[in-house]
């Protein structure tokens, strides 16, 4: 004895533990069908470890009073647990970690009984017994046969005793051959040899298929054998149903049910065998393009059996079979695929992959370029996919060359196909960019006036002007007012980058200050004055001289005054316009003109009558003076009473509230031209 097993779970799942069991290889199922409904029906699953110990793996618990577990069956990856009284037969399928319920089979007939009282199971057939089937004769018993098709157990026929008897209890016990579909059905209630209920056993025999295989999917066709001749063969891979010729490559890898059918004595006998076809390990030969070092190509290799490891030069992922031509390099490379363990049909295969070396060749012809024009070239080479290097290359991937970026000179450009070892290749090309020169045609100059605008010239055209005072960089416009006084270096630039060339010219702004005359315009000669001295109010620059000019009107022509002698003063004697021009070397500046007016001397006039009648004519006793300095006027009537007086020039007598008649005046005055006070007496007639 190596082990004693006891119920698992709680105390309710162990009643009638061991009432049924089934064992195959390292798997065991023990039923506990709870005959008297004390607890709960259950099935216990066990597995034997490599050390020989039986280990509990799973407990299945069933509804109360179901009596599930009254019979159990086990074969390969399938287990069956039946329940008494039509409670169904539960089919389990083994997975990697557990037994999974996949199907529950119920009695196909609408009769009562004890469907599931006994069961038997092999690779393709399930027998389910019902010892108390209610169909007549009562209790004769029936066996139901199911076949496995596409993972589903399907009912296909019933068995009853040749001469059914009441309460013969056929299927109280059933047995099914593991390798064939032959079976034995026990009927303990049958009369036998004249003895009542002595019992009988009924045997179903059919020809057995002689075990075949396993095969490789590359094995040539084989002839299957059976224990009796005359039948027909069917199933995947069977290419001759009469002779039983089986072609493994046609069946394909996997386990295939092959059936032998024999009809004899009015009965049809069947046997089914599972034939295993193992895949021959083969690397899939893909239709590969021509591989070359010129292009990095990644290939994913595959084989007929997964789970192996890839090795060889160029393999970048041993698990996925990724092969990269750039890693492998040029040459013939043997790639090996190996699966673990022992495969009856081989665990290793190889494939050769050839990588051709790459030869880089530049296709573009060297052009003639100059810095005078920014030229951009798209260089080409064969094969594509390389990189360009060298002065002037602005896109290493596209091979774009710019003469501006390169500059003048001879430039060696390299095209490289990257890779390791023999996969690396280069070619070169030489491109010459001719230099460029510019020349400013405008000479250096000095500007005397701050309002001067120059247009500069240079050759060749198309460049840009730079510097303080340049107000149009394309046309070369220089504005002295923008630059301001001083020495300014102006540059003419053509091209860009390394092709940029420059010439320069100097423009000096040295403006002569505009002279300012004093006194301001207009200058009036009055009180008989014969002349007035004009002078220059601004400082005289070193080395400067003056030219005086005269015009009779503001719009008249100017004439040089010959008697000025270049002096900073001039005595103006006549009416007109005067100005002065400052001369300093080649520069000149002219002042604003000053107007000179000559005022005539007016005689003092005293009227003897005035008419204050508001007609706008002779309404005032008005006394006109040139440049009055002091003023006093007193008016008396003929009785000597003062009727008006004023000390303000221009506040003349209006005769308001005075009667017409003769009045007397006393007038005292002085002027800017005559400071002596004068006294004038007389009479004035007021007429209305």
C-alpha cells in the first residue's frame, strides 16, 4: 500500500466516499454519492506526483439528493461523473491546471429510471446505463451510447438485452475496452441456465484496429491493419477506404480518429483508433527578396513548431526569429532553429540566407558653381539609403548640397552606406565653387548738408547695402539726415554663408552751420535813420568766410554785394532783402533772409474841425504821431472849463456829450525820434 485517501472539504462531502472510482495513469477520480442523503454528493480528483504521492487537486460538489458520483469514468483528458435517478452525467475536460465542466448529458428518452447508475468511458465512446428504465418490460434496463464528435459527446444508439426480462437490470455494470469499442453489459437479474436471477453478461465484440503510429507528417503512406478483414476505413488521412491506406501528410499534425467499419451477420461493428501525427520540424522557406547590404532588411522567420530558439549571425531576437541583414553583413549565413526536448520527428532545422555586398556609386556629375548664385543641388547615388557628408551638405539623408553653405573652393563630398564589416561602402565626388568679388563704384565723399540723399552704386548687382544711414538696402539709398554728422562706413554685401563677399566705402557728413542774422526780420530804418548794421549771431567756424547777398523782393534774384569783403557784419542802407552765405572750403550754408524797411518821416498835423456823427469819417479829434513816447491832451470850452483830458496815446476825443462849437486844446507830446517835449495850442471846431 502506498497511500490511503480520505474525503476532502467539509464533513458533508464525504458520505459514501469511495462508492465509485476510476483511475488512469497518474489521474484518479473518487465518487461520494451520499446514498442516504446525509450530506452532499461530491467527486474528488487526484493526481500522482513524480515521487509517487497522490495529491488532491479538485473537489466538485453537487446538489442535495442528486446522488452524483454513483459512477465515475476516466480516460485521457475526459472524466465523467454520473448521478442516479436521471440526474445527468457531467463531462469534465482537463486543462493545464484544472478539470473544467464542459457538458451535462441527460437521458434522451422521456422515461423514468436510474439513468447514470453505471458508466464506462474510453477515447471516443461513453456508455451510460439505466437499470430501471421504465419502458416495458419494466426494469429490463437500457444502455445509451454516446460518441465524441468535435469535442461534444453526442447520443447515437441504445442497447437492450436480446430477450429483455422484467427486472433483468441490464447495465447494472458496464465495461468498455480502452483500445476498442468492445464492451460488456452486466444484467444480474436475468435468468440463466434455468436459474432465476442467476444473471447474465452480454458481450459486444467488433474487430479491433491494430495500433498504429505515431507518425511524422513526412512519413510515406502506411497500410492500417484490423483484426478482421472485409471492412472499410474512414477518417482524416485515409486515402483508400478499402485497403486502409493512411497518408500522414494529408491528415496533418495532430491526433486523428480513424474508424474501421465491418458489417457481418446483420450487425455493423465499429472501432475507432486515435492516430497521432507529429509535425516534422521544418523552417518555413519564405520567398525572400534579394538581400543586400545596401538596404537594412528585417525578416521574421517561422517554423512548423513553435516554442523553439533561433541562432546564427543576424538573429536579433532568438525567440521571435527576427533576422536583420545589416547585423548579419555580407555573405552566406546558416540560421538554426532548435526546439526543446525530444521530438520524434526532429528538433532542429537550418536555413541559409545570402546577403550580397553593397557598392556605393555616386551618379551625379560635378556641376560648375559660383558664389554669385546660391545653387542648391540634389545629389543622387546608388543604391539609396546612404548618408552624405562634406562641406555644403545641408541634408545628409537627401544629399542636398548648397553652394552658399559650402563657400568658394573645392569640396570633397562622401556618400556612405552604413553597415558593419563588409556592409560598409563609400564613394566621393569633388565640387568646385568659384569665388565672387564685388566693387563699390561710388567714391568716398564728404557731405556738407545734412539733408543730402545719395544713391550708391556697386557691381555686380543684387547685393544689399548695410550701414548707418542706409534707408533702402537694395537700391543703396543713403540719407544723411538719418545717419547724422560723422564718418560712416557703408558696406555692400553679396551672397550668404561662406559665399558672402563685402566691399566698403566711407561717407563723411560735415555740415556747415547755417548762419543766423541779427536783428530778426523785418528791420525798419525809422526816424530818418540812414543805415542799420546786420550781423551774424552764430559763431564763425574756423577758416570760414561770408558772402552778403541782396534782393529787391522776397522772390527776386539775389546779387552778390561786392563791398562785403567777407566780413560778419554789413550796413544795410536801402529797403529790400539781405542774406549771408557762409563759405567753408567746398561747403556752403545760407542764412534766412532779413527784410529791411525804410520808414519816411511824417510831419505833425493838427486838424481844426471834426464831425462826430458816426459816419466813419472824421469822427475823432485825432492827433497822429510817429513812434509816440509821451502824450497829454486837454480840451476846454470857450469859458475855460476842461471838458476832456487823457494821457494815453490813441485815447482821442470823441466829442461825447459836447455841443457843437469851438473848443480849445492843449497838447503836450514827445516821440522816440525826438525826446524833447513839444506843446501845441489851438482851437478845434466840433460840427454835428
